C-alpha cells in the first residue's frame, strides 16, 4: 500500500514584522510527511524549527503557501476548528513544560482527556498507562513544584501522549532529561510509533534523540537544505 501523507506543506512562507520591515523565518518550505513517520527537524538555533512546528500544530498560520494537516488546510480553519484539531489529534511537547501548578501530576495528564468527554474510570486507566510510559506512576499525587526539571518534562510528555494522538510534535523535548530517561522515553515513543502509527516530529539538535530518527530534515535560515532518510540497521 502506498504511504499516506498526514502533513503536506507547499511553498510555505512565514514572515514576522520587525521594526519597519519583516523577517523571513520560513522561506518556501516544501515537505510531505507520511502517516507513521518518526522524523526530526534539525538545524541551528533560529533556523525556523519552532516556527514550522507551530504551523504544523495549527498554533500559527503561514504568511504564504499551504499547510495541510490531517486533510485540513491550516490557514482556512476558524479558531475553534484549529482548537478541535489540536485537542483531538495533536500532542505537543514544548521546551517549557507548561504544567498547571495547582494540579497534581495525575490531574495535569488527565487534563488532555477532560476535553474529550472520556468517562472517569477509563481516564484513570489511560493516565496511569501514560505515567508508566515515562516512569512516574509513583508521582501521581505530587505537584509540579515537587518535581525536578526532568520529571516535569516527563509529565509533559505523558500529557502529550495520553490521548494517543495521530501526531506528536516535540520541541527540544530532551533538553532537561538525563541520558537514561531520554533513552527510556524515546524507546516508549518508538513503541507507540510502531504500535499505533503515531507520527512523531521532533525539533532537536540532541544526538540522543537524533539516533532514533528515521528521517532527518535539515533546516537552515528557514529553508530545507537536506532531507535525509536513515536506512535500516
Ligand atoms: N514572533 C516572532 N517575531 C519576530 N521574529 C520571530 C518570531 N518568532 C520567531 N522569530 C524569528 O524567526 C527565526 C526562527 O525562529 P524559530 O522558529 O524559533 O527557530 P528555532 O526553533 O530553529 O531556533 C528566528 O530568527 C526568530 O528570531
Ligand atoms: Mg526552537
């Protein structure tokens, strides 16, 4: 069966107003990502990785060109439609964890499911499974202020993956993780990718992450300069 594309970007341009002029953060990006890819955007700081992830995640619109995500054109979505797309189908792992400080670890992860109307008992099973993926079942009652940076990042990862979204977007997810936790979590992600065909897109320059990628898209000054498929073995 031919692979099915889940993300398709055509002549994508993103400019930001600066002073009297504008800054081109993405310069005519063309890219297709298929269902079930395990891929990464790699490039120096300022090369446009986060800008590209934000558009794929329908958090931002392109200035020119087309971004199709799960069959929808990002620029044509209303705010409500974009929120629906994100809530139901996209998991985000940001550099800053954005955990809600007054809620427990359990509640922070559960939050993603409340929007979907899943019954309590089912939610509990799903949250505990996600906490198991990141090795934090014993912290379910802790508050974010009681966690280390690495543990907070693992909660954010559980929160992104608990709803088993079609797409996971991870922006420098390993920045605060030690080597052992990075490997454990990446192995869990690979398992989800294989079992559920979850499409993963990382923005990273961490070797620990890069060694798991099956495709590396190199960005420089807002353009794709190399698109590398990593062979078997
Ligand atoms: N809201 C914004 N306003 C102005 N410039 C921006 C904005 N967001 C990003 N940029 C600029 O766009 C470029 C790409 O940024 P970004 O996508 O964050 O890069 P990366 O994630 O690869 O480090 C940078 O030069 C950054 O300063
Ligand atoms: Mg970035």
